[in-house]
C-alpha cells in the first residue's frame, strides 16, 4: 500500500470536477499557495467522468455551461451542440486541465476516506482509501452535489444472473444492449435521457416508473456557425447574463404572470416555449413556481402534450398521471422521451401501483406476482444528493465532532459554505447554497471566488482560523427554509431536494431557493463586513 506523507500543503481540495479544477487554479495561480487535489476517479471531470450512460447530456445550454472567469479559456473552446453531450463536456474539462496546467497538482485514484481536524496544529489530516495521508491548513470539498449513487436495497439483487449498472457509475467500456431485454428503473432526468437511446439498441426495454414525471423537449441541435461566432464574440455579455439571473442561466424569466394573459395567449406562449424547448419553458411566466394555480396551467399543458404524443391510452394515462407541480422536482428535458413509448419494443410498468418486490436471478418481480425477465438492469435511481458525498468522507472537526453527528437532523451550515466546529473547512456548492437550483458552473465560480478571497483575506490579516458561528448557522438555516417556502419547491413528497429519495434521510429542503443574484449579494456583503457571522482567530 503506498503511504505518502504530504505535509506543508496550504490546501487540500477534494474532487477534480468543475469546482476542484477552478479552486486549484485560484489557490495555486492567483494566491501562490501549495494546493493538492485528491480525486477518486482515474481522470478529471467529476460528474462528467462518471455519468457516461447512453444519452448523458447537460440540460443547460453549452454556451452558459462552462467557465466564464477567463476570456481566453472561453474563446479557446467551441461547443458543437445546443446541449453538450457527456463526452464533449469531459473533453472540455480536460482541455481546461491542460490549458491551466493543473494535472501536476491532481492526484487521481485517490478517494478520501477520512478527514480530521487537529486543533493544536490547526491542520486538516486527510487519508485516502489507499492509506496515504496528507495535511493542510485548509480543506475544501469540491465533491459535487450528485456524486453518491443511490442503489435501492431491493431484495435479491446479489442473486441477479445478468448485468446491472447504475447510471452514475457507468462502465467505461460501455454496455452492449443489442439483443438484450433491458429494465430501466427510474424516470428522473437521467432515466428520461437514457430511455430513448437504450430503446434504439435493446431488444426489449421495460421502464419501471414509480413517479410519473414532466418533461419538455430539449430541441437539441448542432450549433450553427453564426451562433458559434456570436458566442466567441460575446464572452462578456454571456457572462453578465448568467450572473444577472436567479438560476444562473443565460436567459431571463419573463416578467409576466400567468394571469396577465388570456387562456388563448397562454396556450400560444406555452406552445412557442415547447417548440423552443429546454429549461426555458419554465421561464415563460414569473409565477410558475410561486403559485399553484399558475403552475397548474403549465402542468396541464404538458400533460395534454403527453396524451397527444403517446398513442396507447393506458400508457399515456400512466405517463401523464403526475402528482406534483411542474418543476417542483428538477424538471427534465428530453429527446423523444414520450415518443419512445410508441415503439413496439418498449413497455411501461407502474411500480407505484405494483411496487418492485424482488430481483430474481432472471429478472424482476413486482408485488402482483408478475415476473419480468431481464438481461440487464439499469438503475437510473439518482443520488444521495448534496449531503451524501460530504458525509461519506468521515469528516471529524473540533473536539471529535463528526459531520454526520452535526447533521443528524439534516444539514446545518452558514451560507452553504461552513459548519461550526469545522474550522477552515469550506464546502463548494454545499447544502444551503443555490447549487442544484442553478446552472452549476455559475454557482461554482461564485463559491470558488468567495473562498479564494476569504483565504486571501486571512493571509493578509494573519488570521489562522475561520469558522461559522452557531448563531449564524441558525439564522441561515431559517433563511434557507423561508426561501424554499416562498415557492412550490417543498410541495412534493418525493424530491431529492428534500432528501426524500433516501430511506431514513432527514426531510430538509437542502438548496437555497432565494436565487443566485440575491445569494451573491448576501455573500459579498458578509465578506465586505469583515466576514460577519464567522469567528476569525489568529
Ligand atoms: P432522480 O431525479 O432522483 O430520479 C431517480 C428516479 O428513480 C426517480 O424516478 C425515482 O422515483 C426512481 N427510483 C428511485 N428509487 C427507486 C426504487 N426503489 N424503485 C423505483 N424507482 C425508484 O435522479 P436522476 O439521476 O434522474 O437525476 C438526478 C439529477 O442529476 C437531476 O435532477 C439533474 O440535476 C442531474 P421517485 O421519483 O423517487 O418516486
């Protein structure tokens, strides 16, 4: 077992996805610190390294789904499609790692298994699964929000004679579906992307749906040379646009209520948004996520579309039997999702009505006793979101306080960035920050820059420790709750935003729903006031 003792580092960053790469660049190249990234994967890319399932694609448009901090970096890359596919994003992140010469400070195949704060030395000691240890003043988690796979505990999985895979741990050699009976469990954003592609090669595909879901066509297409030129020439305008919207997207939410227009006009606006495609559908009216009656107009429109597209009435009923407001769960976008159910080789099973009882050596059995013979099971069952990747690192702070103990009742922190009892630990896009409710690179850049400025401030003022004060956490948790409850977001019983997809996980609405613009202002103001609400010590 390799045993590397690395002392004298200023900072350890965990994860080499969008967050970790930029954090390394800022610490090393802007502040001149010695920093090391520990990455569990065998390559950089984070989410885009692991999620290689068929159809994996970003739901944010490519020109907004990239770093904006460097004009040169931005102009040196050209996206090929409206929504970049996994392989293209992974190439992009490798391009960034090379352009910024980051690889020499990234240790791959290094999954962090524990991190412990040593108060007398004011150091974090970090151990990886291979037994290597590293110590540094600052520990920064860049582990992503959706990186701990949720594989449901269904009895009998170990007995399954075929192949099973989770979309977030997709084999690098790929999965050959040809001639195979495939079952996909899950109809979240991932299942909705994967199902149409798997259906094209699998002999037969059975979709096991527990909660019917909305989806809007992505209307993906190659980018035209004109649009590519526009992007190349408008770095600043695009960056400013993503920084001016609540969700970090390069499009604004229309400033009109559903009830400002007639039902006929509304129908036309929804139809135009459907044809335009993508997450912009949500931007048609400002009150879709605020008012249930307003939301129902969008929900009804999409349900009617499902019934128009899907030819078999029973299947259409199942797909359109959606029990939550539109976009109260993360709204998927798709390419031919509902159309796929018109294929002769695709069938839908409602596992809310007849839950999965067991996996058998030859397939899957539902509670009504029906057996579904399967060669391959695809778990598109999501993630232990936001807290999962942090808790599995076994983080121990001051006086033996564990993060798992501190968060027994759900995540509590200040600004989504720091937890009392864990000095000099920063969590990029942690729970309590806008993160998953935004276009992620925008939230990531804001956090990385805030953390970098904070560390620069500490060094300039000879400050050895920064730690959230408990009373600041209380206030922030209250703000997070208030922001969520001003929307329809908490009004769905089975959302991963609430931790409801993981048995036993506390039901707490995790991301900050007050919008990126407001959040950026709050963080900036706190920093300007000398890091108000944090305890700083020499
Ligand atoms: P999601 O959105 O959590 O979707 C997971 C799906 O798997 C969802 O339909 C779940 O049904 C279903 N699921 C989970 N466990 C089970 C069991 N035990 N039985 C049947 N069905 C189950 O994950 P995704 O990977 O699609 O998307 C995650 C995010 O990645 C996405 O929002 C984007 O931000 C990118 P449920 O709804 O819980 O009833």
